[in-house]
C-alpha cells in the first residue's frame, strides 16, 4: 500500500477532505450518493503504482463539511468543487472516473472545465433525460422507492444507537455509523431530487475536447443506470465500456476493476 497524503481544501461554503496516493498521471475518483472517498479505497490502492490517485469526500459527506447545514443542491456546485480540487493538486489534465451521481458531476466538470479533464469515464450515470417512456417512469419510481428504503435503513441504524432520525442532540460514538447515516440523509434529502431533475445540453459535450467513455457493470445490464450509460454512448457515437461487477463493482471487485480501468485508459 502506498503512502497516503490527506488534506482539507477550503471552497465556497464548504471544506473538502481529500486523499492522494501513488505516482504517475493524475486520476480523480468522484463517488456517488451515500458514500465518500473510502468507496474507492481498495481500487485506488491497486492503481497507486501507476497513477497519482485522488479521492475525496464530496461536500456534505463524511469529512467534508458545509458551512450551512442545508443545501440548495446543484450539480454545478459539486463540479466546481472538483475543479478547485484539481486546480489545487495538478496543473495538467486528469483522468476522471465518476460513479452514479458522481458520473453526472463528472459530465458537468467536463463541460465546464474541459481543460482539466483528459478522459472521463462516467460509470452508470443516473441521468434520466437519456431514458424514454416506461423506462423513465420506472427509473423515477425506483429512485422514490430507494428514498423510502434508505430512510428505513437510517431509522434502523439510528435506533440501534439510541437515536431518532432527526435527533442531533448528541454525538454517535461509532464514527463509521455516524458518517453512513449523515451521507444517506444527504443522499435522500438533497441528491436524489437534484440528480433526477438534472438535464444537460449534450451538444456541448459532443463539441468538447474531452474524451468521454460511458461505462457500465457487466452484471448490471438490466439496471437503468447501465441503460443511461448506453444511451449516452449512443448520443456521443461511442460504444459503452464494461467493467466487472454491478453498480458498485469497484468495491466488490477492486483489483479487477482497477486492471480494467488501466487497460481502458491506456488503449482507448
């Protein structure tokens, strides 16, 4: 395991916790909803002998605190954070991998700050504008059901620690559980509504200098984010790139995911 350097970057209305490991071309991972930098921990360690890997907690997640406890969620705000983080850590274009809602943030980053992105791999972006008819309706319903399921999960986690869902009166001793609860609450309160309503002018992306390689998990072909990735590929006239596993394949198969990612970045 390579040495990890961590830091805090002050950005407008928030502080961003980040980690840097390895050496070589810069590779930025942007996590999806309910997670933090640790989602990519194992994959990042496998890549650190070939890349300078940057992982971070997005604002409102784990160790990245917001000045205000509430947020008018905007994808642009999160992509601006990524822009500032890259500007702090490198003066060269970076490889960027975004997962789920993090993939949507990566798309916005590539459109707004194309000079900072060498190649973007949006892994199963939750971008409902790319779906049509019943599939779009079903995707929206899936996200609504997910909000309910996650709220029940939060209540269960909080109850096991003797705490109500909205009770902020005392500190949870279990730091990991505290972070998980906070991230899930952020996800269902702010991110799901913000992501589901987000649209892009894809003509801007088509005319960008950034190489975009939409990606999906090899076992998630029936899952709507995979369909979003495939539809994005069709819009950009490029084939979808498959990675091992499902929506979170980088966690379940970190080495295989890392090896596949290196192969894609070298050969595409």
